[in-house]
């Protein structure tokens, strides 16, 4: 009997602090992936592929249980999993579908808004053989956020895929180049000055975060969520734009992809709000926008780079690598203005992000959450997190995907969409790159934002306007 009890204890793995937050009743969160395929989807191949990969990861074959022996602390408990019970192939009458794109939006939003059964492993995959404007068929994965953050789950997706050009090779993703320090005599001075800047910037940003936690709230706009714990129904939509256009802006203005996407977001939200404020004179619109405080929470990956090969080895060879929820959050002030020069949105985004990059804000806040969880428990962390989210307007993230087309369990893919639904904010924006595409993903509370497609149009139009502005300025320089 003693050995049985000991075995039971050893197989129970406690949840990380962030995962414990996601399984608390008042902070439910899920991540939804939409995979567009170039061919019809074979559900049997999907089931077999998952059996050979995902199920070998402990969290995909475990359920969450509150351990009474540890004061109700949430733990992972391994269970036997029948993959067929988690892969759904809905029986759809195609004759009733007049607009396949709208049907997929409604289907995805419906499963995203449906609560998951916490008594079983917290994932599911839906196979839909419906042709849309962008794909021949689709796979929709729904994962509870306690399984891992967006970066972990996206890496899992790529570790389960292979290059179309080389079926035996894992996908490759773009990496950020790190600057190598110079060897001149000033490197010590430069390092010391950088340390001073990091300390000063971190202090300032943490002070702003404290103000946000205590009382500083965003301006009430048509994008601001309603106060309270309950969220309205979420609508998930996505739009595909050219990655080459984003790279053109990036290379011309000498900045990062993330800077360009934040600039596009600032321009798109400004356009949307300017139209929402009605038929006021232009000066009144500018005044209204200039008085707007609008901020977003940006998820920051805190783990060292997890190589896709490490995850693939973990599924095939049983090796170990860093996995789960290891993310911090920074509060990003968005430049909401009526600018005559559309490039100013991108410049402002880069200037603000440069400050955030040298700040330790995300890491310190993660440590604060971990400390609070340990001392005061999950309820205290839940209250703090909800307060920060309710005082800000939106969540933003950007994930760089594979450089070329890949196949998922022998199904050639044409795009990847992803949305994380969490917290009381009415607007969540995720950008995901795939080969030569950028997928703009919106998850909105339709009781606050009833026209998400209009908002998405403004984001797409802003990219085009910024690109055209660069071309015009370039042509002007050539003519001079």
C-alpha cells in the first residue's frame, strides 16, 4: 500500500505559477489554431500523427486535478488517452452553406466560446473538409492555456510538421540576429552605460505598471472592454496580407518586423477610432484622439530559444526540453493620433519598443507573480492580473513562423492562424507569419466591437498606406 501511495505521488506534477492561474475558475483561457490545408484533410492520418507525437508529451496525456493533500493545489495526473475522442469530424450538410468563410468563422468562434471539459486532457482538434477562399480544408486546434503559452504550442506545431521541399526535414524559422560587441577600448564604458540605462528604464516602466495596477485606466473608447469579470461572446476572424510588404517597410525604415506590425496596429486603430467618433470636424477628431490613452499588454517569451528539433526529439526519443508557460507581460502605450504622415506610426512604435527592449519589466513582473502566488495564492494573482487587463485596452503578440511551406501530418499547409482568448479585454490581436504571408488574427468581444471586419480592414489598409507612402517618398527622392 505504501508503494502504491508513493507511486501516486511521484506521477503528480504541479502546475507552473502561470498555468495555475489559467486553471482558476475566474481566469479561463484557451488558444485556438486554424490550419489551412491545400488538399482535403484525412482525419485518420491526423489521428495517427497525433498518436505518434502529441500524446508522447506528458501534458497532452494528463488531466488537471486539485490535490487535497497539497491544499487544493492543481497538479497534472497522467491518464489513458483515446485520441479518437479528441479529434472531431463534424457531419456538415454542405448544401446549407452559402458562405464557407462565414461558416468557418462561426464554427471557430463557437468552439472557442465553449468551455472545455476539465475532467479530461485539455486539448481537441477539429477536421473540416470545407473549401474556403484561402484553403481546400481546415484543421482547428483548441488548447487550454495551462498546457503552454503560444510560443510553446506554435513550436509543437512546427515540430510535428515537415518541409514540403524536403519531407524528412523540420521547418526552419526566422531568427533575430544579435549584435556582437566591439573589441575597441570603449566596450567597458558602453557596457556600464547600458547597465545604467537598463536599471533606470526598468524602474520607470515598473513605476508605470504600478500606477496601472493601482488606478491608471485607459480612456473609454469603442475598443475598451466593459468593467467586470464576465466577457461577452468572442468572435475570431483572420485576414491574410503579404509578408513581403511588411519586409519592404522593415528594410526601408531599418527596423524589426515587430516594430512594423506595432506601427500598423497603431495606424489601424487610429483610423478605426477616427471613423467611430462620427462626423465631427477634423480638428475635433484630432483633439479626441490626442486625448486618448490606449495601451496594450504584450506577451514576452522569457525562455531561451527552444529549438524545434529539441521538441521533435522530446516526442520521438523521450528527451527533455523547456516547455510550458514561461511568459512575461509589458504594458505598451499605443500612439493613437490623426497623423498626416503615416510613417510616424511606425517610427513611434520603434521608439517605444526600443525602450521596452532594454527594460527588465517582463522578467520582474513574472517574478512578482511567482512570488505572490507562493505567498498569497492564486486568488491574489488572479485579482492582480484581472486588474491590469481591465485597465488596458488590448493584448498584442507576434510570432514568426516557418520560412517556407510545410506539411502537417502529410497535409500541405497554406496558412496558420492563432488566437489566445483570455482576460476581460475586448480586443486581442495576434500576428503570425507563414512563408510569404502574414496572418492578422482578431479575437473580439462582439458586445463591445460589433464590427470586427471593419477593424480588420483598417489594419490591412494601414499597411497599404504606409507602403505607398514609402514608395512615394522614394520616387520623390529619385526625381530630385
